[in-house]
């Protein structure tokens, strides 16, 4: 490692800095991550269908809400934007301040590594009960549940239903409905 790349020489950004940046960014432990290029049409289409499926599954639930990308301010130097998520009880305000129960990240070539590693560890640490990696290219979802503080893989599904449950709430999703005809 070059002497110029030592961690003590690198800038450390905060939420205050983040609020002034143009474009789409995430901030994880003071390190900025550009959310570019913009998501592909497949990514956005999958995200839209996923949001609709979650909202339909929650239509009779007065406690939970389905959200698309929104800031989750974890700390003064960590802000992420999950692709789709469920909060229970419902959230309000400009950004989330507590861990969602369920997060979906749709894998893109530019973010897949971060979603599978850095965000996996971050969400596990922050107490997100369910973490789902959606691979729209291969049409499979990888479902992880946090059990005793660690994520355990519960399923890899392409064309079946799966029920996510927590504290009296349940969402049943037909994964096959995510994929384009």
C-alpha cells in the first residue's frame, strides 16, 4: 500500500457532508460510494415490480409499510439507500433512523460486490432481520435471516413463494412474479 493511501490520510465524511453532494451516494463509515451509473432498466423494472408485490402483501397491515430507495441514516457517518424495504412500525420524517425488518438489494454489476459483502455485514450488524439479494439477471433471490446475530441463508428461490415473518407480521411473496415475461 502506498504511503499516501493510509487510512489516516483519507478523508472521513459525515452526514452533513453527504447532504450537500449532488447525484446519488451512499456513505458507509465515512467513505462515500457513488451510486452510478444509474440503475439499468432491468434493475428499475424489477424494483418497481418488487415494490408493488410488497405493497400488495401489506395492504391490510396497518403497522408496516413498503418503501423504495430512501435514506437510512445509521450514524453520523453512515447513510445507505436500500432498493426496497419494509419498516414496521411505519416510518416518518426525512429519512429512516432505525433498522428496517426486511431489505431487498437488486444486484447490479457496479454494486453487487458491495451488496454481497459490505452491506451484508452492515445490515447484519445493524439488526436487519431479513436481507434479500435479488439477482434479476439469473432470476434468483438469495434470502438470509438474522438468527442469533448472524445471517443464515434460508433459500435460493427462482419460481416459488416465500413467507417473511416477524413479530406477528408476515409477507408472502411469489418470487416468480418478479421476473419479466
